[in-house]
C-alpha cells in the first residue's frame, strides 16, 4: 500500500496500518499473507470468503466491528484490528471433530503443548452475543491455551490461538485429555467406595456415589467434559 518495508512475520504495516496477513487456511486456521496461495504453516490452499453480516457484532477485545468470514467450511467472525476470532459452539465443535478425524487418519505427530510464556495480564471480556463476561478456560484442561468461553454462545480466540488449538488436537491432545479424565474419574470413584466402606459417607441424607456435586470432587464437571469429547 505505502511501499514501506515490513518484517516477514508482520501481519500489519507499522507505517500505514494495511493488513498484510489474514486467517485464510481452512486446515490449520493459520495467518496467511494476503495474496498467498498456500499456507506457510501446513501447505494447505487458501480458502477464505468474507460475507455480509447485519448487524455487525463487536469485538470483545478492541470493541471494533467483527467481520463474518467463511474459512473452508467454518463460519467464523474475525476482528480486522486485533485479529481475534469468534466461533460459535456449533462451528467449534465441527472444527474439533474434523481435526481429530484428520489426526486419526494421518497419525498423531508427537508435538508437546507449549507452556505459557510468562504471566499475562488477565482481563475478562464480554460475549459478543449476550454481553456477559466470559469464563477463561484452559482448552481441554491440558492444552496450555487459555480461551474465553461463553457457555451458551461460543468461544473467543485471541490472535493465533485457534491455530494452536488445531495443533494441539492434531498432536493427539484430545485423546490424552480423555485418558486423563477417565483416570481421574476412576480414582475418584475408588475414593468414594473407600469412604463408604469406612463409614465416612453418610447415606442417611440421601447421598450416594452418584451425587458427585455434593461430594465436591469435580467429578460432575469432568463427566460433562467427557460427554463433550465423546459426542458423535
């Protein structure tokens, strides 16, 4: 646009603000340089279409208008300013299922999740749909990618977080999460049985081994997470 030089990893021109890269890879959802045909992260062909949306929703980070885009088969909303992405629950479920199927067919590369780089400034942001503050969640409890989640409407990914989630899934991260949750459930059930056997579990008030919420061990939350992962 302005002819100024830019670094190879820049997504915007620091002189005129023109966008140099956008999320356009339908396979890994990585940022691609404008005009590029293939993704520099995974080699997939670009497939991005911007669509009209009325009314525009507002970015929870920078309060700018979100742009509706179709990347491959995924319907997403992207912030042109901060490059964050909003995915509704159905779209994210489809992305996770498709990438896990790819991992099963192609094999799971041994890529360990990256540890978070230092402490970040935590700021809770509102859901673009309902305006309520979203929860901050470590995706799958072991991905080291903390995302903002509205349980009713969807998930907000800051710049490049969706690509990191896809890398986590392709490396077998969801399968590892399942195994870990199953092990935790079995351990907690053994503890419940031991408590019952020792007389420490009071059954006179109607409590039972199925009353996970009253026991306070987090089994109910783990079961809900497993239900999400095992859903066909």
